[in-house]
C-alpha cells in the first residue's frame, strides 16, 4: 500500500490535505483523525522549512499549495522566523479520545512553541 489514500480520488485527497495544512498554519492547532494528522504533519513541516528560506520562489511555492494568501504571509513573517534556529520537529501529534460516532482514532496536530 505505501501510504494512506483516505478512500478518495487523488484530487479530493490533495484538496483535503491542502485544507488541513492551511488550517493548521492559520490556527496553529487542529483536531482530526490520526491518519489525516500524520499525513498533514509531514506536509506542514515541509512548508515551515520552506518559509525559513524566505525568498520569492519559496513564497510562490507556498502560495501554490496553501489556499489562503494571509496564511502564506503569516507563514513567512511569523512562523519562519519563529523556527529559524530549529531543524525540523515543528509539530506534534497528541492522541485524544476516539470519535464517538464511529470510534475512529482522533488526534490533535499542533505547532510547538519554541523554547526561548
């Protein structure tokens, strides 16, 4: 199998992950299923690493993936400098109770606050 397909066509899967990553970078914390959190975690880590470069090409690559321009601005002006001295590990996944309706394992995906 290789990776989780979320039982969706490729375009829907990509749109789902784009929305999750955009929401995470906007609110710095999202609650979703464990599988979706793991998939969104790797993409969001790459976006923050991209923001640390802070050049025009990096901004355009981020804008091509994220769905909101104000999130791209926050990514490059706030999150990039916040994690400038950190090499990866910008997010964490915390397990929470299973979803009541179907028992799906749920998790919180959040950006960590760096030590000062």
